[in-house]
């Protein structure tokens, strides 16, 4: 991959996370991790799709810790237009289930996205946005996969594994009952 492509991908990623810089109180918002830093992370279990998935290389690992709380694995790059950012072809975000879980979508409030419930890799999941987003409940983590279409989202979900583990097609760890109920404490 050319350095220019990586730079454009990182510019797009930064624009994607616009507003996630340092929080109002001065605490860090968005930071770049490398894989060893992510492996040392222990606040909640992390899952990735390896160094490459569906033909896309891992180009960045990010940590957002402000109004949102997740670690993001960004796959592939994009070409940003003049004065425009671009979304990467694929992203795997891992959130603590106490902050994001499928129970949050049970709200009758207007504007709450309607989940399409399913089961993926043996765990409860739901598609959103015409299949361009999949949220999976595993252990005490919520794994969110973003891609351009349902087919790619499912190929990425099939490659998910605990960070640092070998690829496996075994089911993901069953979710903690508190994750499913939306009752886990942070």
C-alpha cells in the first residue's frame, strides 16, 4: 500500500470521527493505537478480523474514549474528494456492552433504528441500515461491523476473533446475561 493511500485513509478516518478530539474536560477523545497497544488493552474484550479481511488490509486501530467508548479496527482505504472525507470500506468497532447493546433499540422513541434480529457466529445480533451495519453481543462486548453491503458485513463477521487469537469458525463467546438485558454496570 502506498504511503499516500494510508495518509488519505487516515484523513478520512479523522473526518469520520470529527468532533471526537479531546473532550471538553481535557480528557483524550480519539487516539491511534497500534496492535501491541490494543493487545495490552483490558477494559473490555476486543475482537478483530485479523491483519486482512475480505481483501482489505488493517490500516488503523483507534481508541475513542469521550462521549463514546470503543476501539475501532479500520480496514482498507478510500480516496477523499476535494474538501470531503470518505468512510473506509470496512470497520469493526468494539464497545463495552454496558454502553452499547441490542437492548438500547427496544425504545419506542421516534428515530430509534429498527433492528433486524438474527444470530451470527452463535450469538444474538441485529442488522441495521439495510445490512450495512451488524451488531453482535458477545461476552461483555458489543461488536459492530460496518461495510458497504450485507455480504461484506457477513464475511467480516465470519472472520471475527478475539484480538490476538488464531482465526476460527467456532461460535463467539455467549453474551453475559447482563449484556442481553442491558443491565451491565460500567
